[in-house]
């Protein structure tokens, strides 16, 4: 997709720590940003971060994903299981939930789907960090692997990003992005991951690709160098501040 081809983006997991960073970056760059949350009470949070519209639905028990995806060009999925859910036996939003979103995106004719996964997902040679992730959240990693596989089999342009340990640090634009199996380990800020999630649909070389991502330590020798673009190149990069919000949201 060209940088100006993105009109409407659905951000799933919009209220999450990565999702909010995605909203902040996208809000001033594309005409319509729609955030998805299970909680009507989070509408204001999403609108303040940059969402123009809010859709309320539960991916594990969806009621109207066709409505949430109406007119959408790009889906950014930053959903993830909470601590309580990780300790449960599933189903997980990382698996069944994300695949419900993917199926609905295919039906709706969405062009591109970007997924936030995690280092260690899949069968590629693992770093010690990936092994640790598997040890503590194995079922979640397995659920993500199944969603990644479904995405690769889908007709959608897609990008899977597998970050290391997420932090709430600032955006640095200084990250190592590498092919699966590069055995990266380390941490990366959600703001840096958000930039790549937003950039992937309009970046040549990111189509139908999977990348591991870390900020520190750096792995220059293992990096895949891409010229990451952002949608709406002509617009500014500022956070949208909205102090007075109307109550007209979609459900
Ligand atoms: N933590 C790490 O170090 C780490 C490392 C690598 C990868 N990751 C992955 O990176 C992703 C983002 O992590 P994060 O910590 O930034 O996110 P987060 O703050 O945990 O947010 C997760 C989001 O998922 C949404 N969600 C959960 N269940 C849902 C459901 N059934 N239907 C719809 N939405 C649902 C929640 O939305 P509502 O509650 O508003 O519905 C929430 O906004 C996750 O996939 C995570 O596994 C994390």
C-alpha cells in the first residue's frame, strides 16, 4: 500500500499499553482510526489517545465484528491475554480471539493485517529469552503461533512482529528487526513496536513477512534493514488532544 492509501484503521487491543501508542501515532496520520475494546467505559481513554471511533466487542464472544470492520483498510492487532487469562486454560484472545478477527477481516475485504506476536513464537531456533517465554507462557505462545499460521495462509497482506520484553520507554526509532531464527533477545519499548506496527502496511519489504524486534541490546550483524514508512506522510506526528468528547460512539 502507498503511504496515502490508508483511510481507515481498526486497532484491536487499543486500550492496551501498545495499542494506546498505536492510537497516539495513527491519530493524526489517517482519516479514521477505530479502536476496539471490550469495555464501553474505555471509550474516552481511546478517544483521548487518538481514536476517531470506538467499537465495543469481545473477540472471544463477538457480536458484530462485521460492523467493527466496516470500511477498514488495515487491521493492527495488539491484543493479548491479561495475567488472569494467562493462568487459565483458554481459549485465549491471542489464538481463537485473534483468528475470529482475522476471519472477519478477510470477509470484510480488509487489505492488510498486522499482528503483534512475541519472540519465541514458532519453530525457529530460539534464544534464551524465547525459551523463557515458552516456559512461563507456553500456551499463549502456542496460541499466537496458530494465529500467525492462519495469517500466513490468509489472502491478506500481513506482517507479524515478534518483540522481546516490552517496556513503557520512549520511542527511539533505534531497533533491531530481524528474520525469524535470528535468536534476538532483549527489550523494546511499546512505542518503538507501535511505530513498526503502523508502518508495516506501507513499507516495502514488510509485506507477508515476520520479524523479531528488540531495542537493546542491538544486533547490527543480524538485522534486516528496511526503509520503514508511515502512513499519511504529509501529516504531522503530534498526539491528538481532545478535551471535550461527544458521546456518539459505535457499539
Ligand atoms: N509483555 C511483554 O513483555 C510482551 C513481550 C512480547 C510480546 N508481547 C505481546 O504484545 C502484545 C501487546 O502487549 P501489551 O502489554 O502492550 O498489551 P496489554 O496492555 O496487555 O493489552 C492487551 C489488550 O488486549 C485486549 N483484549 C484482551 N482480551 C480481549 C478480547 N477477548 N477481546 C478484545 N480485546 C481483548 C485488551 O482490551 P480491553 O481490555 O480494552 O478489551 C487490551 O487492550 C500482546 O499480544 C503480548 O502478548 C508482550
